[in-house]
């Protein structure tokens, strides 16, 4: 038979003859011995602890021909890791481009001389064409043949020197690209391979090399200097103009003055030779700007390399002066500031 609940707290079973539980009786006795304290009922008992749950039964072993139970959790890695990333690029290391730069400077000077020679030969060939168009016949066949030979020889020499210069330039350009990655590993929009492949890929070769050259120039700028791109842009624009006129010159005709059949062929040859004159002049200016660009970029990389990875304090640009006049006691009407110390003198120091 269950005991009746306490008549005072109605939560514990009664244990005394008066129908109260032991905690209630003790609390009342304490209140009587200390009359200044209010009567506080004893705290209610907490819930009984729950019985431990039985352990989960292990999964039964699979029957023959039946698959194993599923994995209890997610797999540690993705199901498909994605496309194969390819072999990583070798680490970038600095290599001085000074020797290649010297060779390029010499080749650019040779290009300028050969282009001027080609310009003179083109002028001689154009004089022969003008004489034939006018019907003056002041030029003999031997003289016209000599003009053709001079023009063709200068044109082929120009192509050979240009190819040799291009090979050395590509090696130098790739080396400066790797050096720039040493200075700024994360400041490049194109990979190293595009420093060579970008010149031979159709359509994109109109702007990919310029983009790479801009990144190299910015990364190679020494601490404390402004990375102006005027020289790079000027060289690139002249190079594009020279390349376009170089290919469009003799593409309209395949005959020289001693091989033409009529006045129509002479007119086409005149246009082609005129384009060649413009191409030679553009090539001279482009070679000069390329010479300056190669020297400037090489000097920048050597200076940046000798500065080290951390700029010295003197290399940082000075902080700009605060705008507005200086008020010794603070701006009128403004908060005086947290530093009420002595202000700088407003006049010259007293002297003897």
C-alpha cells in the first residue's frame, strides 16, 4: 500500500504521524528556532535518473551474395576529385637577364641599320617603277635588275635579322617573366607558358603578350617607384603597326620591276613598295623603343633583386602632408583632442 503524500508539499510521501515528510518538518523546526527568517519550503526533488539505453545490436553479417551494410558516415573525400590538374610548374628562381639584354640591344641596333638599308633599297626600286609608269625609259634593264636585286637582298636580310632577334627576345622575355614571378608570385594573369605561346597563337597574339608585359613591368618595379606603362604601350603599338605593314607590303604582288607584264602590275607594285617604305620607318621606331624597353626592364629587375624581398624604409614614398592650415590649439570650434600636451612653437625660436 502506497503512503499518502505530505500534507504540506504534496510531493513527498508522508513519514510522520502528522502527515508531513521529514524535509518539511525540519524546515518548520528551523523556522521556529530562527523566527527572523522567512519560511522557505524545501526544494522539490528532481526527476529520477533514466535507465541507460540498451546497446544497439550489431548489424548481422551479410549473407553469401548479399552486399555489405552501408558505410555508417560520409566518405572522407569527394566521389569525383575533378580533372587532373597536371604537373606543377617548377619553382621560380631569379636569373640575371643582363647577358640576353646586351645581345638584344645589339640586335635591335642591327635591325635599325638593316631597316634603313631596306628603306633605301625600296626607294630605288620605287624610282624604277615610277620611271616605267611615266614611259620615260631612263632606266636600262640592267639598272632595273640591279634595283630588284638590292631590294630583294635587303628584304631577305631584314627577315633573317628579325628572326634572330625574335628568338633571343623570346628567351629574354620568358626569363623576365620567371623573374617577375619571384618578385610577385600572385600578380600575374597569365601562366609562364603564354610568355612564348602567346606570340604564336592567332588572334590572342594581339593582346596576350602586352598583358604579360604589363604584369612583368609592374612586378619588376622597384620599391618606391611608380609603375608607369608608357614605354611598354608605345613599344607594343609600334610593334603591332610594323607587323601588320610587314605582312601587307608584298602580299599584293609577287613581281618586281623586271617581271611586270603591264601597267596594272606596275600600279600594284607601287602600292606594295609604298607600304614597305612605311613598314621600314615603323620598324626603325619600333626597334628603338624595343631597345629602350629591354634596357629599362632589365635595369628594373636587377634593382628590384638587389633591394630584396622587404623594401628598406627609405624606399617607401613619404606620407602626404595634411590638407588645410595648421592650428596650434586645434581647429576653432573642434574637439581639442586627447593630447593636451605642449604644442609646437608658432614662430622662430628666440636667439641671441
